[in-house]
């Protein structure tokens, strides 16, 4: 049994609830322990994962959040930089599943977040499990 931390940027409560539910279900179905923490926004997710990784308390991580395109350039910054931060940690050997939705509108987010539809939270959790298995194999 591995210990996973779900790091969520809670902005759209109803969407996050679905993403977290999907991630928790996938991790528990795989027999893993799960803890959830909340950070202010998607830009803070990589930093929180880096801090938690340093603690040694967790084997893997799932990043959860929703970024919906608005009228300003902020969307591109948040989407790109949060993904870049997660990828940098992954390249350093941290097992992370990226479940941060970057969408044009709430309808797209609903379909992707819903565990009964695209279940992107569950998919991110499964990706984190797969990366942890590779880390254990090659590490």
C-alpha cells in the first residue's frame, strides 16, 4: 500500500468535488491510502507537491484543479506554468498524475470532471500509480 496526496486548487467546488471523488475512488480501488490538501490556486500546486515530497510522507501525488479560459492572458499563464511545474517535478522522479483541467468553458469541465463521464480525476490517479510503479522498478 502506497500513500498518495491529492493536492487540489479549490476554485470551482462542484467540479473539484467530482475530480477528487474520481481520484480517491481510483486510488482506494488500487489499495492505496489517500490524503487531500487544498491550495489557493493551480499555480500553487507544484510548490505544495514539492514541499510534501520533501517530507517523505507520500509515495505519489495527484494534482487536481480547474482552469477555465477567461478574457485575459491569465489563463495561459496559469495553465502553462502549473503544467511546467508539475513536469519539472516529474522529471526529477516525483510520481504525479496531472488532473488539472484546462478548458474553454464550464460545460467542458463538467464532462471531464464527472466520474461517470471522462473521469479525469480517476485518470490522473491511475497515471500517478503507473509512474510510482515505474519509479519503484527503475529507482
